[in-house]
């Protein structure tokens, strides 16, 4: 003998639970698509206004720039050497099949300077410096130091975010040049020693395809990537909550989101560059 109403109650509870689940999914999608980008854009605008406030935090800027250099220079060089070597080996093998081995240096310059060096720089800035910045700001947030600064009338964007963001962009410019030089040196060694290339041909073909705007757009990419890494790290750090676990989650999200934004920005900048700057003929 069945008890009346059990089936109806179960159906009602299932319907309510499904509606609650759908509401949670909808709220999560709205948060990811609308709220989070809106808050990040608002932070970017507020940081842009805070850049022009006086006085500029030179001491914080120099300390952060030195910290970023100390944690990124050696890994950047270690990554740039095999990166340039692999590009030289791959491109050299393909060019040898086409019978144009004398242009190995030119193609290596284009591949490393135009595309590889800004990406390597941005990945190191985001992975090493961005994560450390997010952890620093996030720990200040959960210790309520940010709230204390606001109570004292100190703008945390002007005091903490602006120097870190500009330090990332400033150091990224020099790291991009370092990656270009080290990558070309690694490509030279691999081409001459492993592929029996001619040193003179490798060096003489540098300007066959490459041109000065290639270096300028690479520097512009590195600058934009540095600003992006600093802003994402600051946003996630300022919105960290939930104790040390929340700071760790914010650091992981910083790295992932920064990588995604960097590849999108790289695609957009490269597309605009090829549209407005003609390629150099051989």
C-alpha cells in the first residue's frame, strides 16, 4: 500500500532542485560573461586615472621592477636558448628542402623577433611576476590591509597597482630584447654546428626579410602584454577572498586568464600589423 503524496512531493522537489541548478548555472554564466569583464574593465579605467595622480610611487616602481628582473631574467634566457635552437632546426630543415639554406638567418630573425620573443617574454612575466604580484596583493587583501588603506584615504590603485603594472611593462621591453638576442645566438649555434650552415650566410641574411617595424611591433607587443599581466594580477589579488586558499585560487586564475588574453592580443596585434605594414621583399 503506497502512501499518498510521496510521488507528488518527490516530483515537486525534483522540479525545484532542477530550477535551482539552472539558476546557479545561469548566474555563473552571467558572472563569467558580463560581471567579471565589467569589473575588470572598471579596474582598468580606475587604474588609468590613478596613473596621473601625484606623486608617482617611484620607490615602489623601482623595487617591483628589480623584483621582476630578479625572478625572470635567468628563466627567460634558459627558455630562449632552446626556443631559438628549435626554431632554427625546424626552419633550417624546411628551407634546406626548398633549396634556400642561405636564408636560414632571415627566417630565424622573423620567427624569433616578430613572434617568439614577445610570447616568451609575456609568458615569463605572467607566470613568474604576475603570480607573485597577485599573491602579494591577495595576501594584503585577506589581511584587510587594502581596507585599512582606503580608510586612511590612500588609493590602493595609485599606491600598489600602478607601480606594479608599469614595472611589468617596463621590464617586458628589455626582456623582449634579451630573448631576441639570446634566441638568435642559440639559432646561430644550432644552425652552424648541427646543420652545417655557413656563419657568414646566417648573419648576412638577417635583413633579407626582416625590417625595423618587426622589432618595433615586438616591443609594442611586450609592452601591452606587460600591462595586461599587471592588471590581471592586480584584479585577481584585489578580489581574493576565502583566506589563503582563496589567494592560491586567485594566483592560478591569474596565470590562466593572462595566458588566454595574451594569445588573443597577440593575434589581434599581428593581424593589424600585417594589414598596415607591407612585407619586405627579397
